[in-house]
């Protein structure tokens, strides 16, 4: 695994601007080769500013949106217009400003009653992503991740069954602390990516971040048994970059 790249910014604005540059560079690299750019977006609150930046000058014009396919990293099992919906956040912050751009957005249908079928259908959509990455998994050009105060990432929460999935690409995962299901990409798909960028901001993440970046994992060659989900993000053949604000990084 290549060494992680950790970049610390004064605030969320600085972190988001750097993320917008990395996203734009990744997209330009791929489309300059005449190929489709593929990326998976996390939900939550941290990436909202990034999405606004990508949908505004100067980033808006620098990205060949008609050659891009965007996917979701995870989604809550709620209706699409629910305030908890990651799709709703991404639509309001980004997609609504890109109508007519030719961008292909692949929505996780986590509102469906049959989440197993929804997961399998989404895996079928991921087959459009050129691969294979390691182990025959789709090799996304870029995966944008967040991290919770408990060290979860995507919808892979500590102690949840989804942590152990090694074959499937997309799974339903029950999250005890929220008493709800989610759909999520698995570690295998995330770790097959060309580039993974974590965006972590806020004092409430500092403790978890010390656990992930500040202490060497005791699980050495067996990251697959690490109880801290974010520490299992170790791209087999890709780049891992952490974009932090000062508050989140204060214990490093
Ligand atoms: C989700 C996200 C999740 C998120 C973290 C951080 O559906 O909640 O995908 O993994 O990235 O929970 O969330 P914040 O950015 O809101 O702190």
C-alpha cells in the first residue's frame, strides 16, 4: 500500500477547495485520455461545500461533465426527498445545477422495500465502470469518503455485518445506532479505486482521527479484522489522501 498523504487546512473552505482541485484534476486526467471519468460521492454534511464549488465557476467549466459517471458511496433507506437522503443533498448541492450537462448520475435506490435487489441492481450499474481493479472489482477513478466520530466510513459502521463482506460490491447494512438500513459500497470496491480522498472536518472527529492516523494499526497485515472501519481503507493499488481541517487534526 502506498503511504497516505495527509493535508491539513485552516477550515472547511480550504479543505473543500483542495478537494475540488483534486476532483477536477482526476476528471481532466481521465477525460484527456478520451475515457469516461467515474467517481463515487459520499453523503453527510462535509462534502456539501465541495459539491457547491464543483457546480460553480471556475470548476464547473473545467470538468467535462458529459464524460463523467457519478455514483453514490452509500445511501440511507429513506425516500429520495427525505431530509436524511444523501441523494437529496447531492441533488440540491450539485445535480440541480448540472441539468443538461450530459452528466450520468447513478442513484442508489435505497427507498425500495427489497434492499437486496436494490444492492444487486446497483452492482449491475457499477459494471459500467472500467475495471477490473484488484480482485476483479470495478476500479473507480475517485472515491470521496467522510468519516464519523466513531470511525465509520461509507455506511460501514463499527460492529456492523457489512464489515465482513469480501465478495459483493454493494450491500444493505443494518446500522444499530440509527436503527435503520443503508445501502453501501463494500471495502473491496472502495479499496480497488485509483484514488481515495477522505474529507474530515470538525473537533468531534479528532479522537477517531487520532485512532486512524495517529497510531499504527495493531492489525498489521490483517487490516480486514480492524474494528475501526476507516482504518480498513487501504487502496491495494491506488492513492489515499486525507484532507483535514485543523480542528479534526488537533490530536495528530
Ligand atoms: C453518510 C456518509 C457517511 C459520512 C460520515 C461523515 O451517509 O452519512 O456517507 O459515511 O461520510 O458519517 O458525515 P459528516 O460529513 O456529516 O460528518
